[in-house]
C-alpha cells in the first residue's frame, strides 16, 4: 500500500516558468511533510518542509502548499532554472507518533529546459 | 558539500567478500540511518540508530550488519552479499527522530556485487 504517491514520473518546464510538483497521501495521521531533491550520483538534499498546522511554507523560490482535506501537497518552484533539473521526492511522517517512519513517494523527474 | 561523509564512493565486491561502508557526521545529530536506493526508486529504510542504539531494523537480512561506534560514526558491514544487493547505500543523520526533523543525506556508496 503506497501511502505517499507522486503520480507524475516526469515533468518538463521552460526556464523562467513555474514548476509544480504534486504529491498525494492516504494516511490521515501524517503531520509532517518534506521535499527532497536528488541529482544523479548524489544523496537526496532536503529542500523544504511543512507541518500540518500550516498550509503554506515559503523559502526563496520554493513554496510548499498543503491541502489537508484533499490529502495533497505541492511544491512550486518559481522561476525555474536549469539547475533545478533533478528528481524530487516528497516524504511524510506521523510526528505525533514519537517521530514515525518517513515514507517517501516514488519521485518526479523535473527537467528545466533553457 | 554534504555534511554527512560516506566512504568509499564506489565499491565492487564478490559474493564471498567482507567489506564495510563508513559514514561520519559532525553536526551533533543524535539519530543516524542507513538507506538503500535502487535506480528510479525512493530510498528504502534499513536501520535507524538513536543515541547510538539500534532502534529500527526494517527486517534487513543478516548479511548486512550495522554498527555505531560513537555518536558521529556509523558503519555497515557486508558479508556474503547477492548481486541483487547492488544499489546506492545512503547514510543520513537528523537532529532528532526521522519523523521530527529533516534527514541530511550523504552522497552514498555505489555498491556492485559480482
């Protein structure tokens, strides 16, 4: 049972435009959500997180939106840059459960074209 | 540059060999992790150490043996591996538990079992 789903394996965006990566989850106990970026031959890099008490968190070009009723979160990157081309993983956990296991989605490969 | 350092970067070993993967962090993090990642897949949790004690073993075969000599070091001892164990092995650390604070990953060891 896949508790965290990224339904788009890939996304292609023009440089300067907005990239929107989506993630859905099924476990209503999840209360902490994160996005990681991964380049080939490197480990995942933490990008941004959001707690379930918020519906938006912003850090520079990156904004994460959380819609609890829809069990959906999204990562917006604006403006997109060629260096943003990577695989993006969303992850979720039930923090209230003594720091529960982090569950990763399958990843979305973003390609930003010049 | 990642603050979690893994050595070696690449490792090729036969099925009868014994080898060790090493991981080091100096961020004062109290939790350390081993993950396995296959191509185009999300990281899979193997082991969690919390305050130098093994707290989670995700039913990993005994041919993988973790060790945490101190709060900064984490090893993964390998013995009698199978070709299907070939993967990227990622070490990570976090200030608190995995579901409470972000994981910081190393760049991994690319393991090939022949």
